C-alpha cells in the first residue's frame, strides 16, 4: 500500500517530499523453497457504483430535504457522529462566521495522503452537505470491509460540511457581509474564507473537492438532458496548464464520470474551465491542493433530492476509492475531456406544437411554450418551507431546445388556466378573451399555469392541467 501511494504521489502529483516522507528502506526479497508458489498479496476490490448506490438506499441517514437544513441541524448531526464513535471521528472548530456560528472540521482515516472536501461555500447549495453525512455513516458501518479499510489506511479525509453557515441560515448564496466567499480568495475579507485557507495551509492536502449546486437550467451540452452532475478539473492559470496536479484531477473526474453514468446516463457534463483569479478552487489548485469541482444540477422528478444526494455519495466515494487504491493513475483523462460542456439553455418543461390561445385578446397562434422552474426556501422565524415556482420563459419555435419534460400538445389548444378547479376530463367552453384580457395569460414572465384542451364538437375537453 505504501509503495502504491509513493508511486501515485510521485507520478500524479509531483509532490517530491512525499516520497522522502513515506519511503521505506528497500527489503531484499528472500528466496522461496523449491516448489513453493510466490506469495499473493490480497487486493481489495473497487467500490462499484451499483454497490454504493444500493448501500445508500439501504443506510442513508441524511435529511430528506437538504435545502431546509440549518446550521444547528449540522452541528447536532456532527455531535451525533462524534458521540457515536469518538475514536474514529475527530472534530474541531476552525473558525466562526460573521455572525458567530461555528465552522467545523471533521476528519477520519489515518493515511498519509490528506484529501480536503468543503461544502456549502454558498449557503443555498446544500446537496453535498447531506451526502457527506451519509459518507460518514457508510464508512463507520463498513470500515472492516477491505475496500473501506484500504481507504482508511491510505487516506486522511478532512471535511468542512458547511463553510457558510450564515448564508445557509438565510438560504442565500453570500455570507452575512454580502460577500461571495468563492470570489474572496485574494482579499480574504470573509472569516469563512480565511478559516478554509488556514485549514488548507495546515493540512497541505494535495487533493481537494469543492462541492456546489448549479442552476436547474444547466444542460449537458446540447443533448436535451440536465447536467445533473458537472465536473471540473480546476485550472490555476489563464493558460489552463496541465500540471501533474491537474492531470490527476482530470483522472479523478474521469473516474467519477464512469461511476455516475450507469446511474445518470447522459447527465454528466463538464463545467467551463475558464480561470477565475478570485475563486477558491482556482487558488486552492495554485496553492498546492489540486481541486475537483462537483456541481449538482437538476433531476427530472417531483422530489429530486434523494437522487441528487445519492449521486454525490457515489461520486465522492468512488473518487476516494480510486485514490486509495491507486486506480486513478490508470484512468483515461479523455473520459473527462470528452464530456459535453455545460450550457444554460435547458427548460424545465416545453409544451410543444400546440395552438396557443394566450388570453390577451390576440388570435390563437402555433407555438411552443418554454417553462423554467426554481426552488426557494422561505424563512419565517424558526419555520422554513420550500416552494417550487414555474414561469413561462419563452414562446415560439423551440424545436431545438431541450427540456426535462416535453409535453406533446399536437392538435391541442394551450390556454391559461382560467379556473383553478379545472381537471382532466372536464368539458368546458373556451372563454372569449377578445373583449377582456384573462386574469392569467400565456406570456413570457407569467406563471406557468396552463390547460391543454381538445376540441370535441362545439366544446372542449380538458386533456391536462400543467401546473408546477
């Protein structure tokens, strides 16, 4: 194991000191008696995506709706993790937020290679935070199994589960100063950013994972599929130089792609690798912690969170396993480089090929209706509720646009939902809006509340109500 790590660091990371620190005196092999087979070293099998997904399904402990999680919830869960196995997990406070909330560092494993993961640098990006607690539970339960034992012997895994607790409390991107922490790596005016930098300097972790969420409009290239997970081997200069560290992170991204594609086919993409001199990921790589960015996007389901948390769980553990085993050195960087690049063009839904009666008084016309959706958290005192809203973003010819849901309205009239009581199967008369504009209309920026109607004699039958 130590020889694997030495070769791995020397070849992939170029950390010269690692070889000196970890190298052991060469031991001359002793001859075997005649007829005795050479000793076979047991090799732990890799953690497979299917097995990891099944383990998450059977034993996850994270919150069902991550956007509703507050700093106090994370603190309580960290205390539970530490209390459940105080020798296995180590926990410390590394700083305080602008408003005095604790920023915590939890770590486990005893290996020579430190791996640093930080989540919720943006307070409203919580998916990976939930997955990290599932990883803690998985490793605790399975630590005697060969692959996990190998990971714990090879790596020390350092985690900051919630870097921006004030932002999380408000469900907002920025901290209480109004600063985007991820653009504060040069001036270091945020106490949260300073705490992360100090931890990095103390650990000198060769590898880091920067864990985020991205908008639901993010598409995997022009495939019509959501970029559910986007990956980035983070650059450290304008030229996007491929140093040994960047080569390593490209290989890690390739490992993650191969792990996730069976679970999310066509929904893994590549984040734009333009260098951002103020960003933490770019500077972490410059400072010596070669960084992988994982951005979590949308999943086409009414309740997307379980799917998204599970994918993060599989992605992170697959990457850690590949580092521990040295398997990452055989990964093909082209698997990362060939990923489709993020596009911000995806619709939540498109109603296609309908005849739009907009309710504005103009005559009906043929058009597609493009709908976008987002979730937001409403904070009222101690109460937090999640709300999904959808609005019409475009009207017209959208045949070359992708959507998480395509609704075929061929032969149907697309009208505003003029009565909230309408339901599929109702027989109705289409209102005359030529004299008076409808209270709801089919227009850009309006709420996506539509009814699809099929002409039947002199009346219409409601085929579907579209409302999110």
